[in-house]
């Protein structure tokens, strides 16, 4: 860690006003956390402009500020940069002594499958007794210690701090989820990636990107960032895979569940009630037995296994690790108790993800049972996918309950009204705004032969309403209904 300002500003284009301090205490991009001696970065955000909070940062003791436009009547040294968000990424890397250069960081991007792939890799690394960390939707981990995160990929300052902690704890390999927002908003500009994985593309975040093409352009930047001595691993079953494969200089490897590729499944693979089969490559065949189910998990496991082999992990450790995973938090996570229907909780919140999950569950519904789906749509997010999510749910379910997800700053009823436009007159559905009541209705009105899918929130332990996160967990509600 370097507190010398000259070193922190290395490789950043800037103009300075007044004499800059030779040292700072730390970097901050949140005026509420500033303490005397800090260097404050004013970031233009999606909902707020950090330049508005400069007076607060100065009042709390900021010794200098980084801005995009000179601020009149501010009596501290100013550092003016073209893009304060990009400058923060570089400064944070310099401040924490570029920790990613001391780690093997593998980025996983795509719409679906990132969290599962990172979770599988973390388990494989543990079995192989390799010092590891992970970063993603489930939080970040250092060895067996887990910590919460508010974002799939944290902002550049927090990300560099986390990686520095991993270096301090002698971590070797770090699989991490890389979101489209992270790539667009400079969060990973100064991360050195030793490898990258592309899982798939489907509609998501069009509230931010407007078109699927813009979304894809953001995602492909990961492959451009990979060290040329590293590797790229691409799902050639996915839309836009040819575009991904054309980006970057690192060696390219492929995986597929339906085409000739570097990593693929044997023809006798089974996936309806757990997964059993052999992953084949030019060098080795790896027997796989897993409690995970569904065709989409064939792809997730291929991504993890292909990455593990690129990292030099033995086939025996890979097989053992995957066999020992009973479930992935909030990803087709099953809850079962005698006298109750089987209930599965999943994070699926895109049309494709809903189809993948419900297709997997449809295969295991008894002939005398029904598939009941509970889902909601997130507020202040892509509205165009809401009716498509309803259409996907109705296409595979015997009965659908539409409820809330994280309404954020939207009215729950308005979100639900958008969604139900995707139902037809033949759709069998019910609207229950309160999510707890919706889950309770599904459980109490289903038979022991039915399967219930509760989709959208997965592992989350909160519900965000009007900017406030209220404690809420699908899993906890189910356990209460099951009597623990």
C-alpha cells in the first residue's frame, strides 16, 4: 500500500490546482466515510453526482479532491481529470500496489451461470488444497471465510481493497464474476486477468444498455483484458459466441453440450435426476457425478471443469469436488419435508433463466403432480423483459403466482401489471402482491406430488423497497412454513 500521492496518481492524466499534499491517508469515493487526510474522488453516478458531495467531504477533512471540473469556492487542492471513475480505478490499483498482478484472477462473464461457475471453481480449488478467494453475487470469500457484497462486481476501490486482502492472506487463484456494468463503469479497468470465461447471453439490463447489442459490446471487453499468456474459454452454444471468440489475444478454448469443442460431455450423459457422465477433452476424460440437475448445469459444469484444467488442477480433484457439492445457494436449491410439496428456490430473473430452471424441474414432476411457479420482476430495471418472464413461466408451469421481487422505487402493482401482459387468456395464474403471502399460498395449496419453483431472489436475504432493504429470505419463509 502506498500513501504517496505522486505514486497514487501514476499513469493518470490530470491538472492540479494549489499545492498537492505529498501523502494522503486513504482514498474515498463516499463523502460519508471521509476522515481527515483522505483523497476524495467525486464520481458522476447513475442516480447521483459525487461532485454535489464535495463540500461534505471537505468539511469532514478531505485533504484534496479529484474532480472532472474545477470547483470554485472549494479551499482544498484539486486534481482535475477527464474521467474521475476511470481515474479512481487506476488510483485504487496504485494505492493497493496492484494486487491482481500477484494473483491468478479468472473473470467469468455472461448473463446466466456466472455464480454457479464461480461456486464450482471455489469448491474445486478447495479440494485441490489451493489457496483461493472468490468474488461474485454470493459475496466474496478468502479461503473458508465469506463476506457480503452489494454488487456482483464491487466498485474499483472496494475491489482493489478485497484483492489486496487476498494477497495479504497468500491467496493464489481468484475466480470472480464480471458483470456488464463492471466493464462499462471502469470497475475492472486495472485488473490483470489470467483467464476469462464466457457463459451465454440473453436479455438483461436493457434499462441501462437499451439494446442487446450494446449489452454484448460491454461483455466482450473482458476477453480484451485477458493477459495474452492466459486463456479464454467460450461457450460456443451461446448466441454471440463467434463475436466473443474474435476478441482478445489469449489462447482460445471452447466448450459445448452439442457441438465439437475442447471440452464436451460424453453421449451417455444423464441430467434429469442429478448429473452423471464423462467430460471429454483431448488430454483427459473426467468422470462426473453431481447432485445438480438440468441441461443448463451441464454447461455450468463444463465451464468450471474447463477452467480448472487450464489452471492445472488434477482430474481426480475436479471429480471429487463436484461430487461433494450438494447444492449451490439460491440456485435450484431444494427444500423437502414429508407431507409437503418439494420446493426449489432459484435466482432466475431473465426469461432464458426461467425457461432453463422450469425445464429442469418439469422433467422431475410426477405424473400425478403439477409444477407451480412463483416469480416477480425487479423494479427500476428492464421493463421489456417482464412480460417475457411471465410468458416463460406460463409456458412450462401448470399454475403461476405473480408477486413482488425487489420493487425498489417502483410501485409493486405497476410492475406486476407489466408482467401479466405476457399471459394469454389460457394462462393459469394468480396475482398476490405480498411475496410472503404468495409463497404461503403456493405451499398450502399444493399437494405432496407437486413441485414449487420460487424464482427471482435466490440467495438474497432482503427485499428492497423505496431505497430500504428489509430482511426477507425465500428460504426462511419456506422453513417457517415447513415448521423448520
